[in-house]
C-alpha cells in the first residue's frame, strides 16, 4: 500500500477516533500450486504478496471493539460498528472477521483490551486473493499488540482459521492464514498442512508474479467449498473400508486409489483423484524449484488447472479463458487459476522484461472475447512477494527511535 494511502488512513483515524494510531499490515496471497489440498492434510505452495490490508489501531479503556473501514461505508448503524469482547457474536458483516479472531484469541486464554480499529486494503475482495485472511491476521496482530500480548504466528493463523469456521461459516483450511502470518519476501512456502512444517523455496529470478483477475466474484465459493470438503470426507470414509489406516486423502497413494476407486461414486472418484494427484504435483514443483528447473513448472501448473477444471470442478469459463490467453501471451512461463475458484484470479510467472506486453495481450484478448461489456471488469496486478503480518514503524522524524518488535520481519 503506498504512503499516500497510509497517511490518509492515519488522518481518517485521527478524525474518527481523535487518537494517533499504530498501523499493522498483513498480506494477501497467491497459491502457486496445491489447491483444495490444505483441508485434506496435504501440501500447498502459497506466496504472500505486496497487496495487503492495513489496520490503524489504538487501545480503549473498555472491552469494546469499534470498527470502521475506509473501503466501504456502513449501510446502517453509522460509520462505526461495535462489538463486545465480553459477548462476541457474528453480525453477518465484514466485522465478523475481526470479532471472530478476537473471540478465538480470548478462547486461548489471552486477555485483550478494547480497541478502535480502522481498516484499509488494496486486496480486491472476493477475488480469491485472501482478503479475509489478511483482515484476520492484521486485526489479530493489532489486538495482540494493543493488549501488550504476544503469540506465535502460526498459532495466530490457527485462531484466524477457527474464526472463519465459527463466525463466517467457511470451513477453510489453514493455507491463507498461515501464509499471511508467515510469508517471506522472495520465497514461496511449501507447507505440509498436517504437521505445519514448512520449507522456503526461492522464486525464479527474473520473473514477475502477474495476477489476472477475471472480475468474476467467487460468490458460490463458500457454499460449494463446503460441499467439496464434504465430498472429500465421503471419499475417505468409503476408501477406509479397504484402507483402514487412512485418516485423510493425504494418506492415499495413487496406486491404492486406482485399485479401489470403482467402489466410489463417479463424482467422489474425481474429487479424490484431484486431491491425490495435486499433492504429488506440489511435491514435484518443490523439486523443480529446489533444482531451478523452471520449465517443469509450466507443465505442473497447467496440469493442476486441468485437474481443478475437470475433476474438482471449481474453475469457470472466464478462468479457463484467462489461462488459455496467458499460455499464448509474451513472456509466459507458468500459470493456472489460484485460490478457491468459481471466479477470481489466475497466477502467472512471466519474464520480467515482457510482463507489460503479457498484461496487454491477456487483457485485450479477454475483453475481446467477453465483449468487455457484461459488467465484467478484468484487471491485472504485477505483484512482489512479501513478508507476513507486522507492525509498521510510526512516521517518526528520527527513525532510530522506532521501537523494534521482536520476531518482526516486515519489508
Ligand atoms: C480458500 C481457502 C483455503 C484453500 C483454498 C483452496 O482460499 O481459504 O484454505 O482451501 O481455498 O486451495
């Protein structure tokens, strides 16, 4: 987020709450590969990005959260929404992400303070770039600091995931919150979602991450997402008759799956096949990145997209078109849909010198094919990889006096 927006946030906060805030930032993410594997105890490979959510915060003397956003004015109840740390309840509003995280932190035995919070974000909402996880991590970090508390980043991510389950109703996995909390600039993280052990992998040098947003909001995402999750569980229960030791699809090898697949209904077979083969693709991508075999990436990401399209059925015509156009655009190395699907974005690795030409070719082709007139506004963002949640330094005239917070790696 640029410095003008940050000072606008500080000024609006001072006007709204009459106090000087501290700022806390958490990144959105793209996922290079490993889609719909996290809630099956599998492997993912996300990258935190330079689009982020920033929260301005100051402590209150009571146990209330007063929350507002620069990005949308409230439809009712004035410009500030209020919830109580003593009686946190879902309000079916964007503020549930904040109230939910607060509730999950307190459930872990941490005593929080009331806070004034003002949110600004440059992560497009509903585009599959984890604007919700960024809001959860930024507000969690803000609430911890405001109350003088500390927490391990991964524990905060788990609290965010629980908030999403209990307050929002999306039964998401851990990927988005994990990477928003733990991301590292310049690196993709290969995360084992069962053990939560992670390996950092260098991203190819000389390539940009280019996100192409179809402009189709992933509205079906939450309900269909939960359906997919149930279908995977059903697959596990049926396969357990032959493989009694499996806990999750992560534990099923491809040869075992091939042996017993006929016992599963056709749809469940395809869901399981996606997850089992996608886990293998993540591990092969990890090898390719370790060894610097960039050309292998292209093949693996393309196969992931096909599997999400045909077997998992979470792509859509617009995402397929974006992927198709990207594959023929200048400088393209690798790409596919990213995130939960049903709209949203594609992720692409593109030669740095040609990323401008790439964006132009993809957006022109997309607008030509969609007519550019049905309310679909496609966009592209060339992003950098970024580090996880952090407090931003105060705008001090003497930078050496800025308090250093242990464990911080903000860039
Ligand atoms: C959403 C969820 C994640 C993950 C992806 C699909 O982003 O929040 O946990 O399941 O979808 O890979």
